[in-house]
């Protein structure tokens, strides 16, 4: 099969089709999408080499699987299931885990992948494949609500109107919060407003304006300091940005203002699939372009452009 391999540079290579073991599924990839994490990995984040990609929808093709013939999405963390963190409900933090296309597990920019069956969720029949591919990033957006109690009466600032920022904004809109999404990039704000998000240019945010909850999904190392500057004392800062380059922050201000900092990563797939299939979140306006797999290098180039939101890859014929 053809696969997009990163080993310091990106190239399409012929690689063997992976072989599933017991309780594993062989999945033919139908659509995948490019995440900011992929763009950071090629800048050195996580030190990963191998087949990239973790956002996908596919079909299970090995008859030995209970999911044979089903259209599925899959959780990206493959934990050991036996360590202390696994046994105390923190499987996504298992120190022995591999992570699809990020750590020790070949990713989805390929013809096929193998994943444990317990990672799979069946895609509801009414859900377009080009929406199902958003399950993983939407689950990451929903994770905020698993971690933090957010009251509809609270003021929320979301920094970054990129792919993840717009999904997070849609979930906050559902919650009834008084939220505003900020970005420095005019076309992204325009797009956000078109999709019904309450969005403004960052330049419209006064220096003294503050919120109870700030979310950094700028994808920029400087985002954390920006978000901290607009947080009320005892406010909560939720960090969604993962970047190759890290930023220095003054910890004194966290002590003085009693800020709470909450790192936030992967979320629950069931909730994401429910919001998508009930059309409570609509990811379709976030699709900038769909490329065939053979043009995936060009797709990466497009994904790096400042105006781009989600780039999808169509696999197979
Ligand atoms: Zn992702
Ligand atoms: Zn474990």
C-alpha cells in the first residue's frame, strides 16, 4: 500500500499492509484529515517518525473482526489496559500506550491501519463520511466539558478560530455560554461569523476585558500568555495548543491571581458522534478542500496556508 511517511521529510512510500492480531481490526481508510498536530510533528513535535495521521473514517475489512463490513472511527490511544493509570480510569495517559500516527503506531495516511477493536465506534448510517472524519477533533473539543464545570452564565473567551477553535466554539454555543471567539486573521473571523459563531478580530478586544474562562486554541506558543492576560482572578485557562516550540510563562501571575490551568487533550467519541449525527454540530463549513491521496503532499502544503481550515484526504478510488 502507499503511505505518507515522515522521517525528517514527507514522502509517499510503498509499505506492507499491516496484519491484525486477535481482537484487532484491519481498517481500509476512506477519508482522513490533516490536524495541526500533524503539522507540528513535521516541525519536530513528539519526535515521531513513520506513517502520519490520526483522524479517519474507514471500513473494517478483516472477516475475523466483529466489526467486519462496518464503517468506523477509532480512538487514537492504544493503552496497555493493565497499568495503574489504565486501572484508575486514565487510559489516555497510559505510559505504555501507543498513539495512532503520533507515537509508536503507524497512522492513517495510508491504505490501511490496524487498531484494537475496543477503540472502534460504528458511524451512524445517516452521517456523511466527510463529517464522521471530524469525530476525533470534536471529541477533543467536548473534552473541555468533561473536565470543567462551565455555567451558561459565564463569560468565555476562545482564542483561535482555526479548525479546533471553531469546533470548540460550536460546542460552547450549544451550552448557551456568553462566548466570543477571537483571531488575528481576518478571513478566519469572516468564516466563523458566516457559520454563526460569535467571533471578533483580536484587535477589538480591549486590554482590560476579561473572562471567567479562557481557552487557548491558537496553535501558537504565545497563545497562553494572551489568554492569561484576559482571565479574571480565579479564572480557568484551558490549554488546547500543542506545539513543537514551547513558551516561557511567568508563574507568579498564576499564584497572585489564583488562576487554574487545565491541560486538555483527547475526548469521548460517543458524544462527538451523537452531536454530529443529530446535526447539533456542523463541521461541513470547516472543510477547505478535499484532495485525493495521491496529492497528499499538496494537501499538506495547502493545510499550512493561513486561510486553510480542515483539509480532507479521499483514499482509494
Ligand atoms: Zn487531531
Ligand atoms: Zn496502561
